[in-house]
C-alpha cells in the first residue's frame, strides 16, 4: 500500500495517477514523499508537469502497438534502429502499450 504522502491531489485516495506521478518525485526511493519532495511535486504539478503524460487511454479504447522487427543478427525496435533489444534466437512478439 502506498504511503499517504503519495496522495498528490488531496482527495484522500491514492489513484493510479497519483502513484505514477508521486514515484517520479520520490528521489530517495523510500516509498514516501518527504516534505521537500512533496513541495517539489506540488510546484511541478502547478506548472503543468502532469500535462506531458496521457492518462485514461485504457478506458477510452485507444491502444498503441509497437512491433519489433527482425534484422539479420539481432532484433531492433522500429524506433531505435541499431540498438539491439534482443539476442539471436530469442522470440519476437508484438508489444501492446495500453
């Protein structure tokens, strides 16, 4: 169960959005936001930090797919050419990002 300091919107419930955002401000990774970390998070959120992320795509039915393509020796992501992601002989499956 996440620490109550992760309730960034102050509604008394730690939503998946609260958890997602709070983890990015937990600098010492101790599972709770210190006074400084909480102040940093609230300042960033008031300046639009949350706007760089998309939330609720799973509920709206929008699904993005990312496929791996096979090269002669290694598999590469279509977005990261020339950076091996898998080794020869490993199975390649489509990745679904929701």
